[in-house]
C-alpha cells in the first residue's frame, strides 16, 4: 500500500489517463476527500463475487461495534448462517469484510447488489420474515444491542465504468 502513490506518480499511462482529473482546480473539486480502508475477508466469503448481471443498485452497510469482541461476534453470526440466509432470500452479496485499517473501528462492511429498488425491498422483507433468520437473531449472544452499536446504510448506483 505504501508504494501505490509513488508507482502511480511514475506511471506515464496513468498520468495520461488521469490528466483531466489531476488538473481540476481547487474551486471545482471532484470530491470532498478520499477515505480508504483495508478489509479482511470473511471466512464464508473469502473473495469478491461480481454480480452475474449488471445491477442498477448497490446496498453498502457498515456495522460498528463497541469493542473488538462484539465485532467478532457479529462476524461469527454472519459466518454461522446469516450469509447463507442472505443468499437464499435474494440479498446478493458482493463482499463481506472486517475493517482492519480505516475509520470507525471496529466495524464490518458488506455490499449487496440488486436489479432495482423493488428487488432490494422484496429481498429485505423476505429476509426479515425468514424463519431461520428469526431463529438466529433470537440467540442471546447474537442480540444486536449486545454486538452492534451503529449501522450505516447507503444505497449506491454504479458508475458507467464500474467493474462490478
């Protein structure tokens, strides 16, 4: 990670492709700030899974915990059944990761892909009513208020050039 910036600075193809972006004036910035994180993949989802068809909507969710033990317990919950339930009810995962570098630690972050917002709403409603989910979340050690202190939920639309 420490060598990426230097490598891009000396990469003529990158410099040429990024010329317009790199010359944007301070009065018309492309973004407010760049924020980066490094994630450790979950045991049951060890790598990114690109959607098989082009989604029009992504759901990015970040679960913060009050300490590392609580965060690990939520990860355990995903690994011991929650991700399987997601897949079965139409919550299509792209990735699940435990943040090991970044802001708001400890946290876990995941991304879901959907054909459209109607598919997203249907999948979440199906998930909430799923008997296996109801049983899993009833296990005392997995009670949200014990292991999750904040959930951030964002809906994103892919850019035209998105690779996923």
